[in-house]
C-alpha cells in the first residue's frame, strides 16, 4: 500500500521584471500584476514594465535543480543603462513565478487526516497554492523565509481542497523579489545583471496527534566552573496535530540532583511545589495549536556545580481534547569552561536569559583582569550574521578590564537593531550584570549596574550603533560605528516605487512619518557630546562610504566642536577582519574606557534633544521628553545655559522631565521662568516633571502629581517590543482567522524569536481585563467577540461590524476593504492592542500581508485602511492611514482618509 506522493514540477514560468521599491511587496499583491482570483494562464500574454525595451514583458521558463534551487535573470534588460541614472534602485525588481504540484493519495488511505505540506522557501517573500479547479477566489499568501534564516521552525501547511480519491493538482505562485540588501550588487560577483537565487522545497509529513521536539530551536548556555552562565534554557516543540498543553518538566534519573528546574510557561509566575530534585510548575492555559512551534522556557535553579556533558529532562504535554499525555525526552549538550582568567585565546561564553518570555542567547567575552573594572562594550553584528559564527567574536579584541556583550538581536536580521533588537542589546547587558552578581565565584568580575557603555558594530550593526547611541545618549559613553548606513530609504532609494505614482502627496507624508523613528539622521543632535569614531572602508562594495561621511557631518552641523571623527580606510572593502580591532580603534576605545565613568559628562553650552517616540528614547544630560503634543511628528527640546540659568525651547512637547542635578536651580521654558523645587521635598528620585497645562508650563515634584502613563505612540511595528508573548485572539470556529494566527505565530518566531499564544475569543472572554495587564494583543477578524467587548468598554473612533466599519463619521462598506489600527489596552496604558478587521476574507487576507512579517522600511502608522486597489497601486491604493492624537482622538494634521 503506497503512501501519499508529491511531485513538484521542475519547470517554472517566470513573469517579470517589474520595478519595485524595497518592501513594497507588502502592499502590492505578491502576484502583481496578475489577479489570481480570475486569472487564466496564457504564455503569450504581455504586461507593461518600464524596465524592458518597448515597455512590455512576457512569460518565460526556467528550470529548478534537483535540490530546488532556482536562478532567475533577465539578461535582455539593459541594467547598466538603468543603473546609470537610478543606481541600485533600478536593480530591485519583482517577478512572479509559477509551477505545478501534484499530490497523489494512497490507493487505500489509512486515515481521514490529510498530510501536512512541509514548506521551505528561502529568499522568497510570499507564496500561495491554488487548486487547479479551485472554488475559492481568495488565495492565502504564506510567508517565505526571505532572509534564509537558519534553524527556522518547520512550516506546516494544510493542503486546500485536497482529494482523497484522485490526484490533486495545485498551481504554486511565488513572489520573487530582488532586494539589494539580500542579493547584493551583481557587479561585485562579476555579473552584469542581477540574478534572483531562491530555494524551494516541498515535502509531505503525516498529520499525527502528537508533539515533536525541535532540537535546532533548543537554547542552552555554557557552564563555567560547573555553574550555568545564564538563568534559562529553552526546548523547541511543535504540535503535529491538535492542541496541546505543557504540563511539567523534570530531570531524568541520569541527571544530577544538583540542578533544579522550574518551568516558567510564557511569563506567568508559577507556584512551585518541591520534590527532591526539582521545582515543578503546572499552568493550564499555556498551549500550542496544531502546527504551532514554541520554545518552552525552563529556568535553572542550581544548588551545586554540574560537570556532566549532557542535561536530560522529561517534558510532559497533554492533548486538550482527550487528555492523553506524551513525555518528551530532550537532551541538551553542555559546553564547559574551567575558567577565563589569564587565557588570552579565550573568546566567548554562550549565555542565556529570559526576554519577553523567550529563552535568548548572547555571547559574553570576559576581560583579561578583574582589577579596576571598566565600562562594558556592546558589540552589534551585521545583517545575516549569527553570533554562533566564530568569525564575529574572533574579530573583537579582548579588553583588559571590560566585558564585551554580543547580543543576537533576536535573530541574525532581527529588526535592524531597532525596537526588539535594541531591547535585546540592553537586556543582554542586564542579564550579564545579574549573572555575575549572583555567583560568588564571579563577584570580582561584576559590572557596575550604573555604568555607561561603549557601543560598537559593523554594517547593520554599525547602523544600530548610531541608532542606540542617538536614542540613549546618557547611557552611551562612546560609539564606534563601522560601515554603517544612514537609513533604509537612503541605502537603496525608493525612487522606483510603484505606489509613489498613485498616492496623494499629503497621505505620503503622513505614511512615511511612521518610518521616521528609524531614521538615524533625524537624531544626530543627540550625539553632540558623545565621543564617536566612525570607521568605513574606502572601497566598500556593500554600504557606500558616503553614508558615514554624511552622518559625521550631520553631528558636526549641530555642533562643529563635537568629538566625532571619521577614519576612512583607503582601499578596504565592506568587511575586513580587524575592522573593529585595528590599532586606532583600540586606542580610541582604551582612551574612553580609561576615563572616570562616575563623573557627570560635561555638556555643550547649547544642545538639542530630538525624540519621536518617548518610550523608545532616553535622556540627554538629564532632560527627557515624556509626552509629545502631536504623535507622528518630531519633538525637540533645545537647551542653552548662561551661568546658572538654563533656557529651554520646546517643539511639539507636552511633558518633559529633568533630573534635578546640583547645577540646575532654575530654568526658563519658552521664555517663562520655572523654579526647580527644593530637593529636600522632592520625592521623585531627583527628577522633576514639567507639563503643559492650559498653555502654561507647570511643575510637579510629587509622585502623585505626575501625569498619567502615556499611551504608546508610533508605528504598529512597536508591538514587536512586547515584554511578554503576544496574544493572538481569533474568532472561534473560523478557519481563515486560525490560518492567519498560525502564519503570524510562525513569522514572529522565525524572524524575531517572539513567542505567541493563540486563543479563541470565547476563551479570551473568560479572562478579566486585568488578566491581560502585561500582554500586547492582536485581535483578528471583525466577528471577534473579545474585540467587540473591548470596543464597547473602551470605545474609540473606529466602529466594527461584520461587513463594514466606520472611522469617525466615515463609513467603509466596499468589499475587500480592511483596517488595521492601534486601540487602547483594556487594563494597561503602556501595552498595545492591534485590531485587524475587514469587510470580507479578501480584505483580511490583504491586511495580514502587512505583518508577514513586519520589517523595517514598511510604513505602518497607527492605522491603515486597505482596499483591493492596493494590489496594483501599492500604497497609492490605501483608503486611509495615519496617527491618532495624544488622547486617541482624530488628528487633523496626521491622519488622512480618501
């Protein structure tokens, strides 16, 4: 008796190339210019494209290799002529690929469950499967692994409309998008034209009522002198069918009793019962839906040195339908270090900590000596670099008295060291500080918790160095950004964007304001008193050298005397092994580390603090912007001093604070004198809050006079900075909403190592608002009972019905329209709620592509209204978008409706 059979054609039809800007495929249909709901394939059809001579392109064929590699090129396009005027922007283009997949059932099926389709599509943005005789007009677009990230969770898809009695033919459509950041400049590789190089692999797997270990997702720390260099390990598991609940974890008899293990399931605080070896936790609300992968965090509570090479345990899970139980037996290999003292060749310790409920790894490079501890160094890797790759820590020179922390950024790409990746950098440092302080063996090597840091980084990490230093200037002692780019829009310009030909200019300004928090050039005012040495190879083939020149010049434009220098390494490429360990870099770092870090940094006579999102920004010389007047616009404090008088000019600031340092007695704010209160009566920890009240600046020095917690402002992508697993709440018994929830869970884990909890709305309704106090929430679908309750209890400008919605007094009733928007949280004003609602399945599917995955360079303000027109006109087909005002009302200046 044969099993299910899969046959993937090696012949691929290709339509293209079409001009596209980076990340534009999240708004255009992935099958652009084809509408798959009605398309019939005709090989001779032609389509307009400004890249081709004559302005038309047609289908052609390419063959994949036996292992699924597909090379797509268009040598007939005059690429050299195009790039002579448009540069790299002309090389970015979009292709549609199609082939067929045949699934043949066994002659006598053993069970009624269809097999899973196991998908691995690398360097692909989206793909879909459509049955040859499909009855569904709306394709489901699934995310590919566009960054070709290693150790990806297995992607399991349900085969739509599968026949159990005869072969089923599917058409597979793939969005193949050439991005410079992924594929590079072809001339660097000796080619005259760009080549799209993707990998496509499909297989079948039985749908079994079980769960399986996923060892490539396990997370484990090193042990030093027998002690874990971290507080947590992680076990990757996946549901192969059904819903499963994690019950318990315990060691195997072979494991030592010196280690106790306490399972912390998804940031809920456990009540542990004690048995001889372990502290055990049972949580009945933590589960996996069918096909979902999660990394179960297991906290280590160690009582004695552990010297074995393996740590084995038993994880018990239960099927929520029939209460059957399965015991998984994961084994973690342990790497041991005897000591790091006086070992010049010692490089990096793998360390772990718990970040937003997910076990997270970072590297720690110890100093050579424990005497005279100096500020730590945070080192940020480039895009696509795994911290497990030996060349990265090997390129960093071990310091005499400073720890070097190498965070992962969540993954090798993360969010370009913004948002959750920045949180990981600061979190890794805090974790190392805690690890060293909690073990007497390492107490002599501990880090001063109040110490400022030196941030260094290369390429994407160099850009991240500018980002971190400019957003947290009082925390950063100095910075060494190498081979950094300014921002995504200037790395590869958006000049070839299709949507730009259609969008209302006023809406374009509002839409791209959502990208401004990532734009490093806007925040250079914050660095006038930070010591910076920028490094760039004079022959950089990846990031043009002018980016570093421009950033250095921008800092000096704010203060010509700023201590910022550029070292342009003549003839050096993008990467060279000593880019961050050369003599001049080490001399700069040594000079900075030898300074007295406990002294207050001297400020310039005049300086300006620039902020867009207060929650993502720190202080400059003690001044912090706490709340803006108009979300979506820049806020600035311009500060100057004359003897003991400090003058502050505000721009778009509603509330700011200042640390009451000894040299600040009084300040003027927009020309009005404000007296700093007596320190003896100050109960705010040395910080005074000043707020605009009815046109006047008012000071409050008592905690209960502080303004209420601000609402989270800024891009929808800010939900990636969640401090706990993201709650995905979907309508019960809605297979399409479940499909979207699964896809969101997959991309959040794949791209950011962010954990999720998928919950039907009827279960969510059984919780109180207080139960979600620490959670960020995504509500999927218009017929969502939990969402309806929230909109009733916390009404806003958006009202939702099953087949229409209104924003203010404007009704949106057309098919395929949808809205994604931020909304007040039910119980915690600092947390986020995102609604995804549409008038039909087609509209909801279009919304989901905005988040599959969230990437830098995708404009996602606080609300967006999509329509079917966006499939062909990109952002020009949006029906609205923008920001709410400071109190969740309508913003005349920063919101737009068609």
